[in-house]
């Protein structure tokens, strides 16, 4: 306990420095803004902002990017409740009861419960990270190359199982990501692979290029196809929830926090699955399920707590094991690699200020979000009036500047645009690009751990099956694949995602 206390004191010392407070504020403000504005998600925003983090201290950059992610969970509830359009995917469920509450003249309590539930969930999950991350990192120190390889296999299989749409398409996207990760000069043999003698590809495809193309560019193209129909309910009078509202929602907040904390840690988990699971749980436990969809406050409190808890819990495997549990964490991992940070359990011991600074900043950021969201609700309502057609040229220009700044090369801009077109095709084919990004990030790492394991075992492939931890993870991956093949499970999976 004394170690935890001293680590948290170290973390707050880092998080409360003037520069990091500023970056935390910038992150949560941007997160709230992009959560409020429909059509721009946290994934696309973080991808767009990666180039500007090159010249920012590593701790400050990661605090800002983390603030954008969990800040978007707060902002997404505003547009879901007032416009019936989710600001980002994790707020889809909030539309069902939040908008109905707003139509009944109860937009204030809905917004307040969403903000307070998110604040509690964020603080509680940050405490969970502080408590459980160090023991998990200690276990990870016992991992060898074979265990890490098997862990990444399990992570990719889980991402495929939990991806939306066809399982075959998800696996195909992972394989495509693994192949794209092979482009460039091999670190071990110095052989150039799949570069087509293009000098710009000798160092491989930039992670920023793929992230911005698949998510930012593709998001812009897709949104331009949709006709905007916004009916903003601007009548927000009383913000404070009544005692009856608090009594009806506090259990949902606790359940949402617990559920989100568990799902967020799982590979492929995060805010989206957490919010959907919480809504389903609240509806199942309700005395009168018919109230849901008609303005039940539990339908706002549970999912909003769960999505914030899931967003922050997904930092646990990323910070302790170096394994991203979802696409946003893959982008965060890319940001750490850009900063030259060696990912894995050694981050906690080698860079304690970075590790504990990020954790402490989550408490600070959640407090900032409550202060920002409720008193400034009038400003966010005005932001909802801004048409998307006025936003996308600025977003596109910012993306192009970011892509060009990577190496001052027009080739990077063209490649980003190419991936943007590819991302648009994926949308049309109903292929989720998140597994591709995970495959691209983990592919080179898997190759490296595979080679190390084979060298240590002198070419014996049974090393992956003779080591207990490695075997357990491979068996878990195989079990997941066999499970999803079962017709009943596959049908349930399709129903859940629908």
C-alpha cells in the first residue's frame, strides 16, 4: 500500500505540473468537442493529432491523447441526448432513452446523470488501474518471447471475434494488417520487402498514414454522403437531477462501472461493447423493461458509466503488456512508439513518471470534464448548430498538413489519401478497419518474438506448446475460434452486434 501511495504521489506531481495540466485541459476540451460534433470520433481525431505530438514531451502528448479519448465519452452523451445523433459510437445506446428524456423536458437531469455517472466511473476505473496494473506488470515480467507471441495471437483472435460483421472479413482484415506490417526493410536480415524500389517505403508504411487514412479521411468521405437532419432540443433548464433520479440511477452507475472495467480490459473490448452490454443488463434487471426506450434514466446512467469505465480500463493491457485492446489503444500505442518508448511491462519500472503521470492525469481530467460539461452546456448546444459541410474542409486540410509533416514528402499525403479511399471501400464492403490496424501494430512485434523464441529453442516450434502460459493462451485462442464456428454462438453474436 505504501508503494502505491508513493507512486500516486509521483504521478500527481507529474500530472499537476503546469505544462501537463495545460495538455490535459486541451485533451479533454478537444475530446468533449469532437464528442459533441457528430461525424468526428475520437479515433479519427487522435489519428489526426499524432503528427503534432512529435515535438511534445512524451508524458504531455500521451496525457493529451488519453484526455481526448475519455473526453469524447462525455461529449458524445450531449449530442445523443439533445439531437438523437451519437457523437461517437459508444454513445449510440444513450440516444434510446436520453433523447426521450429530452423530449419530455428532462434534458437537464439526463445530461447531469450522464456527466456524474461518467465522472464516478472514470475515477473508480482509474483506481482499478492503479491497483491492478502493477501486479499484472509483475506477471508480464515472467513472459518470454513464446508467451508474448501467444498473447498477441490471442489478442488478434479476440479482436476478430469481437469485431462487427462477418468473422471471415475480420480475419481477412487482420491478415491484411499483418502483411502491411511487413513492408519495409527487415530489421534482422536488412532485406527490403514489398517496397517496389520506392525509397519512401524503405522504412515501411507510417502508422500515422494508415491511421489517418483509414479513419480520418474515410470518415470524412462517408459523412459527406449522409444528409444532415438535426433537430436540436435547446430547452435545458434544470440541470440538477432530483432525489428520485439519483435513487433510480445509482445502482445502474455502479453496475455500469463494474461491467465497463471488466470488458475494457478484454482484447477487442472498450467503450462501445461496454455501453451496449450495460444497457442490455439494465433492461434485463429492470422491474418494468417496457420503460426502456421511453425515457428510463437507468438507460442513460448505466451505458454512460460503462463507456467511460471501458475507455479507461482499456489502458491496462496497453500500459502493462504493450497489447492494445481496441483500435484507439492501437493508435495510442503508435504514439508511444513515435515517442521512442519501448512498449511492455518495463514502462512501469523504466519510466515511472510516464506510467503514473498518465494514471494520475485521468483523475485530474475527469474532474475537469465535470467542470467543463455542465456549466458550459450552452456553448456545446451552439456547437451542435455547426453544419458538417463547414467542418470537413478544415479537417481535411489539417490531415494533409499532418501527413506532409511526417517526412516533408508529398508521397505521404498521396499514400494517406490512398488509404482513405481504401477505408471508404471497407465501409461499403462492411469491413471493419480496426482489426487491420491491430494487425499492423502487432505484426512486426509478433515476427520479432517469433524469431526470438525460435532462436532460443534452436528452431524447435514445440516451444509454444511446452511452456504452460503460452499453451494456455493458444488454447484460449483456439477455443474462441471453435466457439464462434458453432451455429448457435455465431447466431447470438450476429444478434448482439445487430
